[in-house]
């Protein structure tokens, strides 16, 4: 426990010290509330942390790129993040045979490795997708519009979006209405020729989502990614210096500065509700901390089905919450290397960025197929970063750290993960070796986090780091479930602030930001 | 040379529906059909000398009852009989039967799971709600949200009011329903695999998607919105085969004074100065008409019949990208006698309905994976039906006919054209699957007709053999169908209209596209539509 002054009463308690919890706590603290934040683990940050996984080697725990921390959050908390990095990191679509395509700037402002014709086609598609993502982005840093109770603000924002759309002309509007729920495979097939670019976009649309590129609605995943921004550029990304842990440290500092008291190693056993109103939390050892406002920044299923007393929510909502699909498909692999890996054809400067193994749309689709039946991909798709190239403190001199998100690795593996963990690791290493020959010989340590491990380490049910599938039927007013989707819950005083709420996952801080603002607005209104 | 008021290209059910309404509005209408018979994919043919059968579409439940009544189809010989049963045969030798009677059906579910039987009531209620929401939209032209014409605004308002009638919770449920996969949707109600496999059928039939693809819950409605004698969601059989529908339409059309020319393939639509002037037949004969309605699909119409110089490039581009991937085939089998299904209790009514041999959702999805890879599935999903059990007039006494709808079947085989050998190998997977559940089945086969997407395209004229004239995905529904900005049956060419299933509300033997197209034509001609019943609520 980092601090405990024995106080048992606060204005607000925030459950969960991930990025959303920290943002919510800091917002409440800055609004003058006496806030306690409790975190079950001994460290803050949740999936957005940095840890030592092998002596001398550090890695970003789950998220390994900063690509969507919201400018609204930075402003509201007065963050100065200049130390994390000041230039955007490139994306590289790997291909050991044809050579890589390198997307420079913000999601390919500049492109190398393709024909000029293809570059022109990509630029046109990128512009189209960016302008569409731009329309959607305005709905992220605000509560979702709710059917049946559209506020004046909602109506104004919807109206503004409609005007923005119409300004681009009728055909742009029609394109948008047609493309909005389509699949990414058809979109890239229509616009592009190069399999490497097509595969990359297919990968980005489906990363962290239980869909293949041919699944209808899969374009939404790409919109979601492009709606994020970094260093003021939509679609931009950096591998932060100091790691994601440094991002968390900024948020924690902002919270502390706002007077938030932070207790780690403090799991919550229950949320106390008196006469149907949230009144505090109960710690496992029975201690009770009273607060009229509880903001829960952990998985909504845990909050609503495990922490609340039975009967606190009605059967309809309870059933809807039990239907939330939240089984992760992504594994994380960390490798400690005694040499910097050389990816075929990738220039040193580009290796600092994001390297993607997804050589074609069909490849991504085929990787997805087995996941539907509880099997891992025999030829997986992978997103790689080498954080030690950005921050040399991550590895001993001469060595390197490789951080990879590997898809698809379903939470419920038939036959169980215990029996097949090694087979999966072998599959991934063989794939990496094809792209970086000699890599296997330089491995000195490895850590593989499968969805069940992610569930256990980070308290994310199903090991799903979006706290629930980021698919259209679980978005907006249906996120996490209708009846608890505007951050408020049927239990007055209890708010949901995790990635399980609108707008969803990724290190944006927005669910926390939106939830805190909703709680404060509600208090003012009362 | 005679100048017709309207010439309709193709005598499929939608072409005939439009023809009937326009003729009844006092126009002089000619239907030209390339085959020797009318009906398109809704026809009855002869298989062997003594069996009449529906060679493509085989179920009659979606056909709009408003149209049936307006055009007096029962008087012209159309009679629809409800399925009396149905069953899924499981690999373990068991079965799940289906019954028309809700309570009996529920009891059958209870044999597997009391919880699922309970859930079935909830499920039926929720799906019926979704149908009730969508049904009034079928016999209406989809409004264009990017137009400011008064009628579009008025129709948008109608839509907004429909949405406004929903409670907030229902709205949220509807939004989920439209974007979910049928597999996820069923998971929210049922725990028994075979029950889910049975119900998943309606989410994928005719669709180039697997049950785990988002959007397939919506497709369910396309097979659930129908009714047989007011029994909603029931599947029915047209006495005399599906041809009975189109024959009744043809008869109704001719009784009203309309003219049909068969064996007359249209080679092109004649366009001058951006206006259609009629059609040119394959033999070179010109047929002049003030207006042309094309019952052919959007690709066939604009990529084959119209000179591309007449079309704006962005429109042409969208037509080229319109998705019409064939996903199903059909195997029609004449049988010497009634096949045995030892797993079913003797005397079971289950054989008087659709029979399935796929007992898990996963098997259906795996069959879809094969389709994605450009192969037909070794374990295909079949919707088999023996119509002679309901309509003995189809075959000589003791003889039977089995219709097998097969999913999935790709338009090309691993990128190349189908060969006869492929077709035979495809048929063999179907027969072998049935034979697994019906010993002696092979010996009963007298004759077999196999339709892959290749045959569907060649005979019926459906591009890539897509039975819906275009996939039913969000990007191809409502105001997006078939081309945004041209979703109201009109086309960039003045006087040329589309009236087939490529238009809203899409495929299934529904008649709605033909009805809506006729209404738009009459609007343009400022003629009365009094003889066209508005959609009524059957629910």
C-alpha cells in the first residue's frame, strides 16, 4: 500500500488504477472532490504499464503504442507529455519476399516501397477514411447520444456532424452511409492493389476484435483506430520513451497533484449500496470506506455482476450484462534479445516504429478462421514494436526487447492452453524468424501472456483488453449494455468508467474523462 | 412499328408483378422473356417425364399478401400450403423436429432443454417485434437521406416516426439486432447446439456470409417476415411448385390485357439522348416502348444491356462493385419412392417440411470457410424438402421429388470456371450427406438435376448465381440498394427503371421490388395508384 492515512470517508472512490481510473480520479480531484483511488495490484496502469520481464529487460505490459490519448484529457489534466517523444513513429507492413512498405508520418502521410500509382491510390483512400473517421471522432469525447432522451447537446452535435457531412457534398455523404458498416476487405479490394497495404489495413481493422476482415462491420475497427490521434495528428503514433508506464506516471502525477489519494494493493470486495444507492466500498478484510460517489474503472461485468449486491440491478440488465461478449483473441509475447533483430528489408529508422505481419487480406482472414472454433492461428498476424530502440534503458547495452501482439489466440482454446502453450509459442517464434532471420538465436528470455494470463494479471475478464468486444452491437448506447451505457447505472451514485463504456478501449482516457464529467454534471444538477 | 407504353425485360416474379400493376393502371405492357417459359427463378419444370418440380426457389412464404390479393392470384390458381413439419437429423442419430404449432414446437425444444423451451417464447416475441418494425418498409420506396426532395423528407419523417414509436430500450435492441451475427443472437437465448443450428438457417440462406458474421441476424428477417395464411414466419409450399406463383401472375397479367413474348432474349436497351426508347432483341428486332423496366439484376442491366457510354462513370463504378457473389446451389432429385429416415419416429410429420443434416452452428460456419476459399463444402449445409409429401399431384403415385438447397457453393472454383466434373463432384457431396442419414437413398434416385451458380447464371440470368440479385449486407440495403442515389427504381437513363431484387427490399420471392417499381413509374406518369394496396400490418 503506497499510502493509507486511515480515512474511511471520501467524496468519491475510484475503483481501478488503469488509465481510465486515473483520469477519472484526477478530474474529480481537480473539481475539488476528496478522492480515493483503489487499485488491486501493487502497481498502477493496468494494461498501460511497463514491467521487468527478464533481468535487465523491461517491456510495455499490454498496450505498446501511444496512439489515442485524447487531447481533451491532456488539456483537462494539464499534462505535458513532451518527454514521451516528439516525432511520430512509422508503420511497416512486413514482407520478407517483396520487401516492406513503410508508412511515414500519421498513418502514411508518406509512403515508401510501393509503385507511384499505388501510392496515389493509398493517398486517396487514406483521405477518404480520415475524413470519415473525423466525423466519428467528434462522438468520442462525450457521452454517447441516448435514444429516447436526446439532450440539446446531442442534437447539436448530431446536427453539426450532419452539416459537416453535407458540406463535403452529397456523394461523400452517400459514400459514408454505404461504407459505415461494411467490411474492410471489400473496401481495400475496391481501392488498392498492393497486398501488403491491403493486409495492413485488414489487420488494423480487426486488431483486438473477434472479426475477420471479411466480416461485415469490420471497417469500424479501422475508423476507431484512425479516430485517435497523437502529437496532434490523426492516425499518429509513438513508441513512448519510458514506455506506457511513463504515460501512467504522468496520469498518476496529475491525480496526486489534484489531491487524489492512491492506494495500491487494495482490491475491492464489494460495492455497498444502501437503499439502492451506492454508499461506499468494502475491502476484502471487511473494512468499509464510505463515499456517495463510486466510479468503477474496471470491467463492467465485474462491477455489475460481482461487486454489487444481488438484486441491485434488475433481471433485464443483468441478463444484458451477462451477454456482453468479452473473450480476448490477442496474446502478448515479450522477448529479451541479446542482439537487435534485423527484419528483412526494414531500414533502421523504420524499425523504431510499428512492424506488422499481415501480408494479405486472405492471410488475416485465414488467421481468423480457427479462432471461431477455439483454435489458435497456425499462421498468425502480429504487431511488433522494439521499444528498446526508442528507449535504451529497456534492454542492456547491445540487447533489445521485442514486444508483439499476436492474433488470433482465443481465450477458450479447445484442449486448454496449458497443453498447447508451447505449440503456440513455437508457431509465433517460427513466424518471427521468417521475418527476422537469426532472431531465435538471440533470445535470452521470453514472456507469453495468453488471454487467460491477461485475465489473471490485469483483472480483465476474458482477457479482453477492450473490456468487451468492440463491435457495433456493443457500441455507443449499447456499451457496455443498454441501461448502463451513459456511465450512469441503475444504482444512483455508481458510475462506469472503464474501456467497457463508450467510446471503448485503447489508451485514450476518454471513458474515464466522460464518466467523471457525467458524475460531476449530475451532482451539480442535483 | 408498335410503340408500347412499357416493355419489361425479363419475366421473373418481380417483372410480372410490375407488369400486372402497370397493365391494370391502363398502360399497354409487354413482357419479353429469354426462356421459353416465364417465371425466372420461380418456375416449375418437368424432371423425368412424370415429376413436376420447382427448379430454383422452392419456398413460398415471403410473397406479399397485399400483392396476392390485389392481383387476385388465388383466382388465377395460386394455393399456398404450410409446411407441416421439419427436422434436423443429428450425427449422433437423433433428431430435432419442428412443428407449426408453437406449443408443440416448444415441447420439442423441451426434450433437449427446459431452459431453451422457455427461451423460445422470448425469442419468438423478439423476432416478431423486429419483423413488425421492418414489414411496413417493404412496400415503400426507401427514402434518400441525401436528397431534399419533399417526398424523401416526408418518407424520412415516416421512418423517424416508426423509430420514434419504439421505446428507447427497443431502439437499442433493434440497433443491436441489425448489427449482430445470428450465432451471437441465438447464443443469447439458447444453450442447445442443435436448436441453434436449426434456427441459424434463416440467417444465412442465400447469403454469402457465415452464421458468425455480423449482419446475419437481420437476414433472418428476410426468411421470417413472411406468413402463410396469417401464420407469421411460417414457410409454405406453392401447390404445383413455385411456377404456380409466376403462372398465376402471368395469368392475371394476361387477363388484364397484357402481352408476354417468350423465347425473346433482350440484347440491349436502346438509348438515345440519355433516354431509353425500347429494347433490341437478340435477333435484331427492335421493340419500341416509352418506358423500359428491367427485371434483370443491376449488373446484367448496366454492364450487358446498356452501352457504358450512356452511363456516368461513378455510377458504373458502383455497379461494378455491387456485390453479387453466388453462395448457393440446388440439387433436384427425382426419387423412386419415399426415402427412409430411420432416426425419425415412424409416421412423423417431420418429413413434410424442411430437413437439415447440420447439427451445429460450427459446421455451418466451416462450410462458409470453404466458400471463402473458393470451394464447395465437403460437409455442405442442406435445406432439403420433399414437396410430394404435401402435394401428391406433382409425381406419379409412389414417386417423389426432393429439392435440396445447398449452401455454400462458390461462383468460381478456386478462381476458375466450373466444369461438369466439378458439378458432379459437388452433387456427390450432397447425395453422400443425405445417404448418411437415409440408407438406400442412392438406389432410389431416378434422375438428378444439379444447379451450381454457373447454371443459375446461364439459365435464369442471375449474375454469379446470386439468388437475391445482390447480397443483403448493410451497404446494399435500403437507400444503398443497388447504388446510392439510384435506390428508387430510377436509373441514370430516363425512362429506364429497375424492378428486380437488386432493388429495395431485396431478394426472396416477395414481389415487393416489382410492386415498388410499378408505384414509382405510376408516380412519374402521374397516374392513379388506387389499385395498389398499401402495406397492411399482418402482425
